[in-house]
């Protein structure tokens, strides 16, 4: 018989090592199965098998939900990115002209000084920062006399102030108060607190009932009738 060379010995050793690995894996697998069987019998004997099964089920459900959440988050992030790109396109292509500052002619027409700081361009409480803001203000001023309510309120405030200065008794102040409330601002949607005498005329459930009826049936007027008429006329002109 031939002499075993070093190479032959190394090859034989590798074959045996491979076989032993296979045997070890098989033994480990059998022991693992035996371990699981004994473990389940042990859990049954102490009464925790059902709880253990539920825990395993819950762990799987949580893992599945986390995977689904990751998938949804990735999908939403993709959609957000797509919409963000679309938003940039819209702003660049369609809105850029109107989102920029108003031109000098518009600023002058609205009564602002051409070099007035941007933060000072307030028109009846509206901020005029863009060309669209200016166009809206100019169109609104063409449809209604927006300064009229403010002028009326200023006149009322001055009149009340003068009468209060001249008042000499509590009765005088009360009379001024009655005159002020007789202007009936509530018909224009101003939610002034009712006077005490208005509440005294009502009683018990009737007070709540009427309050609800007024709230449901009240027609709010944003502006006086004259201005309402002007708005209506402007709308008819636009329709034609």
C-alpha cells in the first residue's frame, strides 16, 4: 500500500471535520427540539403555556406592525417629497409673479409712501406684503367704501367722549349709555353684551330659549345697508 502523504492526511482530516460538523448540527437540532418539548411541558405544568403563546403572538404582531409602519412612513416621505417638488414648481411657474412685492404704482394708489418699510404697509388692518395683497386691496376699495365704517366709529367715539366730559351726574352718564346702545350695533353682528334690562324682560327657561333662537336665526350684517347695496351692485357689474 502507498504511503499517506501530507496532502492526503489534510484532505482526510477535512472530510472527517465536515462529517463531524454535520453530526454536531444534527445532535444540536435534536437537543433543541427536545429542549422545546420539555420547556412546553414545564410551562404547562406551571400554568404559563397560554400566556407564553399569547406573548409570542403579540411579539409577532408588533414586529409586523412596525414593519408596516416603516413601509407607510417611507411611502409618506416619498409622497411628501413629490408634493414638495410640485409645490416649488407651482410657486416658481404660477405664483411667483403675485407673491413678490407690489409695484410702486400700486403702493402709491393705496396711499403708502413708496419708500415706507414693508412692515408699515397696513391697510385697514390688512398687511400689504405682496402684489396679490395689493391687488386684493385695490379691488376691494373699488367695490366698497371700506373706510366708511371706521369714519362712523371715530365720529361716535368722539361724540361719546365729549358728552362724557360734559356729564355732571350719574344720570347723565346713564343717558349717554342708553343713547350709545340705541345705535343697535348688534344688528351688524357686533356681539355686545346685552343690557341688564334686556335680560330682566326675560325669565327662566325663556331666557335660554330666546337666546338659542336668536343665535340660530340671527342674520349678521358685516356692513351697513348702503355698503351692502354697493357690494351687490359691484357683484352684478362683475356678472355682466
